[in-house]
């Protein structure tokens, strides 16, 4: 946000500077060089002396008056041949000189003018030019005055622009904070502005959008929660009916089919439990924080895993893990989901490690399975997303375990990332802040 208004300020300053140059060149083009006008004002007394005293003398007294001015004036008046002056002038100045105008040379602090166009002043006067040097011309001071004028204009423009921009900046900053909090899960946050505020219409539209998103998410959660609870009842009835069928049939040929049906029911029941777990995380984002021992919690995650034939679970926990203040149940569930995923995809070895450093606590779960393609490292955390079934030697799973694990970690202000393991398979890294 600060960068936006800094760029706006720079744009305004550049626009004012460009306007000053445009004004200068426009005036120069239409009315002549402004610097020439400034120099003429500074040399006005000397030009007046020439035009009103020397030029008004009779032809036989013109040179006498010029000599008197030479004696009393601090300037140098000289009569030089026309050729010398013509070599120094070009363009508009040369044309004005040939017409008999007073032509200023700001750099040399001098002016030039032909003595006479028709030779009426004295003999040979039409072949000479009058040069006045050491004129009191100070363009630097004049430019400083012009710069002060433009600076005053710039400040007069910038003050109301700054006041107008500050109101916009405060409103946009508030909207930015609302967007950050809303994106962080605080669906009740809204932008509170007065109708007189400049971005009030934008704030109202954002509030309406937030209301609609909150209603849609609430409806989705309610639907999932209701459907999950409603499905539990027929599942329980089916389980009871299968038990009765097994007892009544007493036919070994049906046992295999009944076992398959019970397996399907267990899978459906697990799916309902996962869905309800997702909705609870969304509906109750507040954590029940309390200190707990990390090593004991990670050991409990290992002990509650289902048996996996042929798999070896290695533990590499740093001795200084200590305690952590968080929701132990949620974090154990996150680590447990990662361990079950590793046991599912690993070939023989799964490793659980944890370290504590200044940056926080890191818990890593690695396996020696086929790994995760680089393009799918983020997609594996999407709900119901599953890797190519040809990479999964076991059936089952709904693609919710990793999504639930990431949500549980993010509620603690941490991150969960996927990568490649030194064992050859996938590595999932949980990073938890200490505060």
C-alpha cells in the first residue's frame, strides 16, 4: 500500500516538472524566450538610455552623447564593424539585428544594435554596430525566483492532493486489513466506513461479497454436518443387519461376501468421520491450547498406528524437544495422518523425526516409497485429491487425511510442506512457531 502512494507521489512530482517544461517551451514558441524577457527587464535602464538619450540626439551630436555616456556609465560602449557582430549572431537574433532591434547576448551580458540603417548619424554609421557590455544581467537569480514560483505552485497542488490521498490510503489500508483477516478465517470481520468516505461504495461491495461467502460456507458446513450425521444411522442399521444375517445364514459360502460388505461399510463409516472432522475444523477454528510434552505426544502417535506388516517405523527425536503450547489432539491427528499416509505408500521404512531450533519446531515424516511428482506437491493437500492409483499398492483412502493435517497445522500458525526424502520417497515437514 505504501508503495502505491509513493508511486502516486512520484507521478505527481514528475507531472508538475513536465508541466513546467511544457509551459516554458510553449511560451518560448509563442511569445519568445522567457529568459530574454527577464534579461531585458534587468537591462531596461541601459536600453532606455540608448533609445531615449543617444538616439534622440541630432545627427551632428549623436557621437558626442555616446562619448558622454561612456564617461559616466559603468558599462563599455563600443563601435565595431558589422561583420564581427554578424559572426556571433544566428537565427532569430541575426534577423532582429538586421532590422535594427536591440539583440541581447545573455551569456556575455551584452547587447548589440546597428548604429544606423541609412547612414544618417554620421559618415559610415550604417557599417557599424553598437555593443554594450557588462550589463547588470543575473539570470541565475532570476531562475532561482522562477524555481521558487514553481515550488510554491507544486506545494499548493501537493497539499490538497496529499490530504485527498491520505483519506484514500487509510480507507484502502482498512480494506486490506479486512481482506487479510477474512482470508485468515475470520468470516465475521467487515469494513466499517461512513457514507461520506471516498471508498465507501467499494467497502460496501466487499462487505456484501463477504456476507455471501460466509453464508455459502456456512451452508456447506451445515450440509456436510447434517449429511454426515444422517448417514450414520443407516450405516449402524446395516451393520446390525449384517450381524443378524451372518448369525441366521450359518453358511460359510456367504461369509466372504458378508465380510466384503462389512469392509465397505467400514470404509463408508471412515469417510463420514473424515467429513465430520473437516467440518469441525472449519466450524471451530479456536484452539484449546495447553502445554504438553512433544516427545510423549509423538510417541503416542506411533503407538496408536494400525499394524503394518513388513514396515519399520524409525524414531529420531531430538532430546531437547521440551514442551509446546497447542491443541495436542489436533497435532496428534495431523502427525497420525502423515504416518498412516507414509505406511500406505512406503516400501519398508518410515521415519519420524523432530527437532527444536530458534525458528520453531520441525516434525518430519519420511518414507521410502515412490515419492510425489514435483507438479503434485501442492495438490496432494487438496480435499479428495489422490495420486495416480497405479502408484498406490493399497486400496482405500479418501484424499482427506493430508488436507486435515494441513488445516490442523495452519490453525497453530504453522506450515505443512511436501518434498523429497533422503530415503527415496516423500517427506512431509511440519513447522510450528514457538510463540
